[in-house]
C-alpha cells in the first residue's frame, strides 16, 4: 500500500493495539516537524552515491532506531549505497536490546553485522567508513 497514514494504520491494526501512539501519526503537523528536523542534513541519504555501489549477496543486519542521531547517520549511508539490510529495531523498552547485549557484549546502537565479510561493529563513524570502503564502487 501507498500513503503513510494508511500504512501506519495498517501496522497498528495488524501488529499493535489499533491505536496510533501520539506523535506517530502521519498528520501535517508531524510531517512539517520531521521536514524541519531534516533541513540541516541537506538531503543526506536521499540520493544514491555517485559512481554506484557493489551489491552484497546477503543483506546486512542493522541494529538501531530512528530517533538516534548516530543511527540516522548509518541509515543515510545504507540508503546512499542502496545496501539491502534487515533492520533490528531496538528503541528504548525493546526486548531486542538484551539480544544484542548477549550477542555482542554490550548494548549500543548503531551496530552492524555483515554476513558477507564476517565483520560486525559498533561506532557510527567507523561503520560509515567500513560501508563506503567495502561497497562504494
Ligand atoms: N559513539 C557512538 C555513540 C552511539 C550512542 O550513543 N548510541 C546511543 C543511542 S543514540 C545508545 O545506544 N545508547 C544506549 C542506550 O540507548 O541505552 C556512535 O557514534 O555510534
């Protein structure tokens, strides 16, 4: 389906309580607020990298959540490189935080796992450098 409002409604009906949490609706006010918050990024993540990218055979695994600025940086890079990835969303309160802690020793996001190279790492700046070095054509 298209339309952010319809998608959100579908998700909360199918997987949530049926009630959209306040602040998550796709109304004009939220769209304006998010657009304003993105202004200082000057469109980062909204255009593919010039020169293209190599396509990994397996999707990367990205741990993070949308409200983290460090995660946002990595998401922009994943988008610019058009890298297929599975998102393990782990916002505050998520049980998946314990899963990451057990797997990698501590909870800190962004965290990336690349099954194509065996690399897994924390730290947004290092992740971005790794993605660029490994997948920019
Ligand atoms: N230096 C790290 C900082 C990452 C960081 O502070 N992440 C926060 C989220 S914004 C975090 O995971 N905090 C632990 C928590 O939320 O419990 C990076 O650049 O990736």
